[in-house]
């Protein structure tokens, strides 16, 4: 192992790393902020921002942290990790921004710009001058990432965390300072509080610190600090839900949702088959990343290894390995149009491969003479953009649009009815989930509602104190009120392909 330590450190010790300083990344951040904001504004004005049901859920979970009858950390929930919701909550506190949906756009755009700027700095440090621009351009012009950064989804936040991790680890390798180590730990915790692949990265990060550290205490300190985020999430689940693993085996977990989907007839052909799992993920990557970027990225992996940039390749590959593992274990199915069951589902998970594709393609640019690198980056970007334009609309946008048509229809009808008939203070009992967007679109504060995450306030006796009820046919609220005689259905909304939405009003 000493030989491994020396080989890892030797490039940094013999040659000073290339530095872009602050000017390049800062300029990249400012330009990408404007670029991302323009794309997000176009998406928002066209009504595309909340095509994903998860996008609505993320915004409304963030809102209910303080807009609830029982506000506080419990409202973060038990499955989705908290950092994206905390970031959203800063903006969702504003009533107008929440109702309009702009609150969900701002943090995503900022994280998108931050991810591009950090990737710029990391590529410059690892590969040399001119490569940062290539990496940032190829990352930022991907149409699927552009759409996701226009929504309150978690992909832009995770991209920023991964890019921060890459830059921080490279800085630690070169500087060996405690501050650089703390930066790695902070970025690791940000990733681990955003998506579960961040947890998957911790052992590999610890091993890298151990390989590169000159101070023998640093790996132990890093392991302790990096474990803080998972431990905190275990504690959150234990304290509020009585089960440290509620996020994994609870009724709202990905595992439970997938089991219910299997019961409804969904089939995951790749479950238990590593080759098929890789095939499905690779097919999604072709749609999301595009053939030109994948080809350039594959060539760039060898170019990066030639330049001894093995760690960036490994780190940026690991999130995709996690998703292949998830597909294999049945926890996260990914479907594409050309493979059974011939539909679109979770294709956005292939965006985890985008930072690697952008970095590796920048490694190809690094083989060019320095004066030609900017032109090479622009040519590669134009080629990727041309491929996507020929392929049609971004698959993530199309997946979200097709999957939300019925939901958007009944949500609008229910919101319009309540906006016209509901009086503040009357109270609405409902099941928090798909129905929460009705409150946002109707402009009704979430604290006007009584729902299952209100702790001891949530019981059948309190139902009778509410003047209204909002339910989907067959959900727990509908079952609790059906046949009681104290509530009557005043509005029934039927949309093909979805359960009927029932709006009850207390009759006595």
C-alpha cells in the first residue's frame, strides 16, 4: 500500500496543478445563472415546470415545513433527503412565489450554475487550461439537464454536490490542508443529504483520502465527518417515525412504492439481471446524454487516464454504478421506449452520467494544442446539440408531460372549484401526496388542511371539525368519510386513467 500512496501523490508533488483561479469559475457561474434562468423562465411561462409529480411534491414538502398546523422538521418527511427541501423552503416561504411556482425554480437554477462553475474549476485543475470551458459547456447545454434545472427536482442539487466533491478532493490531494479536508467532508454531506447515491460514495471517498493523505489521522477524521449525514437521517427517522429505517422500509419508500406497482401489473425485466440492468441504464443514457457525448466521453476516459486523472473518472462514474445496482435490485426501475415495457420511466436518472461525460469529453479537448481547445469545445458542443435536435424533444420532458396529463387536468379542476367556494378558516381534511398541488394552485395555505403528517391532530374525531374534505376515490380520507352522513360530495371530478377526485362538504 505505500507504493500506492506514492503513485497517487507523485503527479501532484512533481508538478504544480493547473489553476483557473476564481475569475473563470465565477464568470462561468454568472453566465450559467443567466442562461439557466432564461431556460427556466421559458419553461415556467409554458407551464412545464411542474409536469413531474415529484416536482410538485418537493415544493409542497418544502412549503409545509413552516406552513402547516404542525410545522417543523417532521414535515420534511421520511423518504426524500432534506437538503433540497431546505433550499426550496427559503423561497417557498414567499406566498406569491409558492403559488406561482417560481419558488421551485430559483434554487435549481442556482445549483445548475454552481455545478457548471465547479466542474469548470475541477476540469481546469485536473486536465489543464481550456478544458474547464469544455466541461462547463457540455454539461450546461444538455437539454435534459436544462429542463430538470427548470424544475424543483433534485438532479441539479446533486450535480452541484458531485462537482463540489470532485473539486474538493483534487484540492485536498494537492494542498493536504485540514481546510481542504473539511471541504471534502462538507461536499460529501451535501451529497448524502440530497440523494442516496451520496451514501454510496462515502467508502470510496474515505479510501481516496487514505491513499492520498500524508497525515495519517485525516482518513479517520474524514470518515467520522462524512458519516454525520447518514447518522442524522437515521436519527430523524427514529425520532419522528419510530424506525431508523423508515426511509427504506416504510409505506412511502421506493421499495414499498415499487411493490405496489408490481401488484398493479408493472414488470421490471432487468430485476436480478446485471447485464439487463446495465443495458437499460445505457439505453436511458443514450436518450439523455446523446451518442456524440457518450462517444467523446468514452474516448475521453482513456485520455483522462493518460493524463493520470483516474480519480475524477472513478468518482464521476460511481453514481451511475449505484443506479445500475438499484435497477438490478428492483428498487429503481428505468424504462425506455425501445425496451420492454416500451415506455418512459425514470429516464432522468441517466443524468448522473452527465458530469462524467462532460469531464471526459474535456479530456479529449485537452489533447489538442491549447490555442485550439476553445474551438474544439464549441465544435463538440454543437455536435451534441445537433444530435439532440434531431432526436426530438428531451426525453425527460416528454416523460414528465405524458405522465402528468391526467393529474394536471383534475388538479386544475379541483383548484378552480375550491378557489371559488372555499372560505379561509373552514378547514380541509385530505391525504397529503398527489392532492397537495390543489392547495398551491387554489392559493390556499397548507395549514388550512389537516393531513396524515399532522401527528396527534390527525385522527377521525378531528375530521368532524373540518368543513371540507378533498379525496381521491378509495384513499384513506374517502374511506373514512364514506357512509358517515356528515359529509356529502359536492364535486366529483372524473378524468380518464385516474381515480375520481371527490370534494366533500360537511352537511351538518
